[in-house]
């Protein structure tokens, strides 16, 4: 049976959409490569309804169980290509292919990491020594010694954002001396944010802190925020001709439709606030739109 919708990506946006679609009594398959950013979260206290926090793995596990309970099919694989076949879409993955009437892309983004071994990175992330989302967990570093690693506008903005939580803040250039225009430099100085020139030559965990070695020597911090940007996973949509921003985010209307009929997008792959709650809201909107669009198409064929 050809599913009504294929959801590509099993994070909060994709799984919310799958729950909605299944409860709309539509057939839905979720294909997930198993690398959701949400699953990397050790503990979030920013997600409503969990005052003591919940891990990303636990949240995703609960959502997968809920989607499966209502009939959504879950497949672990990575979609390698997506093409249009008449009124259908054809998605190819590592060990097969699936045709569907509609596609929801919830493929998210990939954070750019500091130059350190994966094992060290993952251990530091699990312990809260590396954090990627000041909106999510800036509260957790209140009055701690914090470093932001980044340059240019992105680094400046993240450092100024975190200044609301702590006065002990350093902006580190990862690759060499800072090259920041005078006005933002004055804003950093006025906010009491220190600046450290790179390059960053070493990272290590020392006790309960993370050590960063630069040209100025070794510094210890309670937490490190990489502000190095991210890469948007929108290539599948680009292959179909979907409109994107200069950064690669998919452009959608207020109902999560892309510029390609039958192709929808939700979550971090769409420009907007990279938050679980926001992604879930977009997933619900997308699923409702898909349901209504498919119903209209069926009515027209009668």
C-alpha cells in the first residue's frame, strides 16, 4: 500500500506530524536516520510539562511509542534521494524505496563542532560542559564561568545573549585573532565580555570543568558554547527545486507548504526558532495541512 505521507526525519517535528497524521486515520511512514539533534540533549528543563527535565532520548522514545500506537510505521534508514513520479514521490534509501502521496521533510540541521575528538565532545556534551543552545539552557549556566567559541556576528550575538546569565564570560576566536568591527567590539567591552584570540589548540575535561588552550594559554570554564553555525539538511528538497534561503533553510508558507506541491517541511530545516516546542507546533500545522490537501485532491478526482 502506498502511504499517504512519508515523513523524513524522526525528531520532534517529524514525530509530532506522524502522531497527528496517524490519528487523522491516514497511512504514514517515518524514515529516520537516527541522528536527531534532540536525541543529543542530556536533559532539557525548557520543555513545558517536564518541570524536572527530560532527556532527548526519553522524549523521542515516548513520541515514537505514541506514533506507533496509532499506526504510524517507523523505519530506521537514511533517505538518499527524492524524486517526483507523476502524482507520487519516490524516496530511495539504503535498502529500498518508498512511494508516497505527500512528503514532510523534518530533517533538521547539523551543528558545526569545535575541532576535538568525537569521544571528548560527546562526553563533554553529556556532562553539560559543552552546550549548543543558550535559549534552551542559558539558565543552567547562571553566574558560572562560560566561554563562547566563535567569531563575527554569530559569536558576538551569542556572547551578548549569554551575558544576561553571567558576568564571567569570554568570547574565544577558534582559528586565530578576532576580526570584529569596532562597534560590536565596543558592545562586547561595554558588557564586560572578555576576548581571547585563537587558535584553539587543545580541549580537555579537567574535573568538573572544560579546559581550552589558545595562544594565550590554558583556560578553565564551567561550560563552552560553540557559536560556529550549522548546516541545514535540505538537499533532498533542493533536488526537487524547492525554494531555500541563502543559508539553505526551506521557505514555507504559513501552513508549512514548500514551493513544490505535495512537499512540506517543519522544524529546524525551516527558518525560525530552533526549539523543540516550535518544531512540534510546525509538525502539527504541517500534518493538518497535509490531511486537508489530500482530502481536497481526493474530492477533485471523484
